C-alpha cells in the first residue's frame, strides 16, 4: 500500500489502507523515513517513533528540605523526588518483549489421522531499549525458540538433526545522528526493502527470503549486521542510504556494500538500489508504488549478474547414479519482477474490503518440478523461489461491522510453473491491550510440485541418508492457532 508498502517489521502487518490521493505526500522526516524505519518494538503497544523523537527530561528534580551541618549537606528525599527520578529512568530505559505461543498440525496424503504430525514452535523475544537522550539510542533483542514436540535426537525427513530449543541474537544496534543531518544505525538490525506483499526480489540485505504465507501473521526473520548511514534531503522529499554489510564477514574483503535512494514524486514513491559483495552477484533493483485512481499499484524489479549459486539441468536417478549437471550462469543477467495491484471496496460508511493480486517472474527458478527432490536433498529447496512463474491473490476484511477487534484475510498462492496451489484463511482477534490470538486453515492441492510436494526414493545401500530410502507424502492441508502477549 502506498506510503507503507516499503516498510517492514516483525509485527502483524496492519490492514491495507486506501490508495494515496494525487496530492504529493510530505517529505520524510529527518529522523525516520516511511520507506525504511528502524525495527519497531515488537507489538508491545509502545509508539517507538514518539518515544525516540521526544527528548528526555534534562531538569533535575527540585531540592527539598536541605539541612546545613557544617561541611555536610543532608537532603531529605521526598516521595515525589523518588517518583520523578524513577520516571526519568523509565524514559531512558525500557525492558519488554513478546511471547508467541502456537501449535499446528499438518495433514498429508495416505496418512492416518492418528499419525498426523503436529508442532509447537514457540517464541519469546526479550528486548532492552536504551535512550539517554533524543539523539542516541541503543537496542538489543534476543529470541528464544522452543518446540515441545521435538525430542533430543529427532531428525527431519532428510536426516538432518532437529533442535528442540535455540537462542538467537535478533538485534543489537546503536543509533545516533551527526549534526542532525546524518543518521547512523550500526549493528545487527532488521531491514526490509521492496513493496511486494508476497515476494521482494529487491530485498537485497536479507539472506533469508520472506515466507509468503506465514508472514501475514508474523515475519520470523531476524536482523542482519549492517552499518547504515541515512541522509534525508527534505527539499527533494528524498532519502539516501549507504550500507556496509558485515553479516558473516570475517575479513575486510568480505564486507559488502549497498546504496539506496528513495523519493516521492506526486502520488508515487520510487526507490533505486544496488548491492555488491565479493563472492555474491552484483544486484540492481527498482521499486515503484503509486496510487492510480482507486488502485494502489506496485512494481518491483531486480537483476543480478555474476551469480555463482548452483543451478542444475538434466535428470536425477539415484538408482543408476545419474545426477543433474550444474550450469554456470555467472555471465548472465538474471531478472526477477513483481507486479501487483490492490483495490479498496467501500462496503458501507465504516467498512472497506481490500482485494489484491500479485505476479512474480523468477528468472532464477525452474520451469518444472523434476529436480525438486535433488534440490531438497542438496539443501537448495527455497520455498516460493523455486519456480519461474508465481501468482498470488488475497482479500482482507479488517474489523467488519461491530467486530472492531477481529480481522479476516484469505490468500491463495500458486506456483504456475508446476501447477500447485495453497489457499489459506487467517483470523486474528485482539482480546485486550496486550493479548491477541490468531488461527488459520490451509489447503494444498494441484500436481506434484512445490506447494503439493511428495518424494519417494527407494533404499540405496551404501549411500548415507538413503540406505532406508526417503518417503515424504504430499501435504493436503494444515491448521494452527496462536496467542501473542506483549509486555
């Protein structure tokens, strides 16, 4: 949606908004930009921008009841003095987090209900937010993950060991300004580029791709280690970014770099991006969002050159030890393009239904599902980026009628290259200020491919992980519930 489509965080995405008017939006404020704001506090009910923009009190608490005992000064501390000092500390330091408890079951073909697998990947995010004044901020967040259903020694379908519990550093960054003109954010931080709802080919900084279906409720991706320098140009309604990418770099030559510019032209938002790093392809991208009549339109395009990643052609037959051939595409310019539109339909004076669709061309994908088992076995099975052609559609109904705290979203995604589909209904409700719940139901159907995927490999003696063969039934649906508490 125009004005917010380029921003991203880990919270539940807000409901869509109507298309922008033809009046040019005001230039982005110098401290933050609508296209890329620092990662907000995760759904804790705190207005991060307001907090960061409001200067901390500088006046000392009033003195009361001083008593002169020669060279010794004794000052009586009243209850109001203590409350004032505690209030000052509260504005400088905030501690909180999010607890997300959830459980789900996946139904597969040719599987008895009693043998239906379920999981409970629960999350706990804890953060510390330090703001000594309105020009300096430090932020740290850790993520604890625990799945009650995983026991020590359990493995997945391909023999990889599953971990019941893990601890991850999600964010650790320091933000400050230089002469109120240049804004620096250094450390592990969240960032999301691109206006696409399901796909973001210009999101160059994230190594992990967006989960196109689950991100409707919660984007689980954690931060990346960057040095980001932001220079706003208010007279042009523009923002310039220079980024040094330290994620995974242990030598100077492995540090990557990126440039990005964003600006407002009438009812449109435009962004241009470029990223490069030794060993990675050169990536160039453009992103446009615009309100055209009743529609919100977005176009996101990226090309990469020098891609040394694996790409295979041929067939795989493990019984005869026939393997596909790896193809060198480093001299090619590989395109990825997303185009989408959204329409807000006014049902009555208070309710609006939002209908949207998106198409994705992935030049790095495969025309068929023939090599999917080999890609999965080699660890290159990347959901929603396997095929060459994708399409998605959704209908969002926020707060219908008197149900002000309930929202409904239905989505359907298709891998057009292998003719597989997934349709999903999400329902979310806010029970009070701190607690929200969600539930979903999903159906998978179509031919044997990415979204309706099955594998059946006969046992191969002498081959590790294949001595007993591999049999994965195709999914036919899943259900899940969750409860999120912010504190």
